C-alpha cells in the first residue's frame, strides 16, 4: 500500500514518541534549554501531552532524568523540573574549570591551522549573533567553540566536558536571557581565549578560559542568590590560580 508523505511523517513521529532514548533526549533538551522551566510541576499525563510523547516510554525516560538530577518525583506522583541549585552550579563549573583548563593546555600544541580557522569562524558567528542579541543562535557556535578548544585532548575529555556544558546550559541561559547586555562582553572573553590559542600560548589560553568560566559562574550566583558564599567554587579556583582567584571573584557589598 502506497503511503503519502504525511502518513510517513506521522508514522515517524509515532516511532519517535515510542522510543525511550528519543523521549529522554527530547525532554532533557527542553529542560536544559529552559523550555520546561525550573520548578514547574506536571503529572505524567500532562508531561506526555506537553512533549508529544507516549506514556509507556515516558516512565523509563523519567527514571533516567531523575538519575541525572533533572526531574524530581514527588510523593503525590507529580513530577517537578529540578529547581536551580547553586550547589549544583558550583559542581558543574568547578569540574569544568579543572577539566577544561587541563584539556586546553594539552590541546593547544596539537592544533592545526585548520583548527585555528574553525575557531575563528565560530567566534565570528558568536560576535554576529551577539550584536543581534540572538542568544538561541549564539549558543550554537558557542558550544562548537568550546568543543573545538579541547578537540585534541581525547574523547573522554570531550564527552565529559560536553555533558557538563549541557547541564550548565539552563544556568547560562538564565544569565544571558535576564541580562542580554552581557552577551557581547562574554563574547569578548572568548576572543581573549582565541587570541592566546592562536599565539600557541597554552598557559595564557587556560588562564583566559578559567577567567571566562568563573565570571559566568559567579555572575549566575549573584543573579540568583546575592550573598551566597560559593565555598566549593572559591576553593577550586584558588587551587588553580592561587592568589589571583581574588581578582576573578566579583566584589560584593560589605567587602566580601
């Protein structure tokens, strides 16, 4: 029997809605992008309807998302999108600081002219979308830029960094959407990283990356909960750069 294109499209959507991995990835992406907002509450029926997926694979996808810390199952059988957690943010960015600084130092000496050209292209796209104030499109070259920085450090470095970056996306999005004027200066931080990479200066590249990541983390913390003391992040940053850590942490009221 001949199927019309619309029938094939509906059949494909049905298959995707019944596939646990695809259902998991679809909901995960909606949580990380902020489409499903932190703290929102749903029944499984509501979540299935909102995401356009079947309830049978949803149950397993929910368990996977709970293990990732992105969904909370309440006693009344309702599901809650995990609220923002500054402790979680500290862990994400603390791990990124240690991991990506080391990976960048290892990667810079191995970069080819083609690698440098690709980073330059991603940076140009970031600058273009920053001027337009288009965060959604800015995020695409931003992700590619960070992956490109550690392209030669090894697959485990890249995979772990990518996962941490994914989990940090909703915090970054909150930061840039609430303060869109910050996107251009953040893009300039990437230019400082690129300039050091282009000069084959691995240490300066790592220092600039550490400054960039810590600036983002502290910015989110001050926006979400002013006065919060990020002891974990402070300790990791001090271990990485010593006394220079004080210059990377924004000054707060009362001299803190």
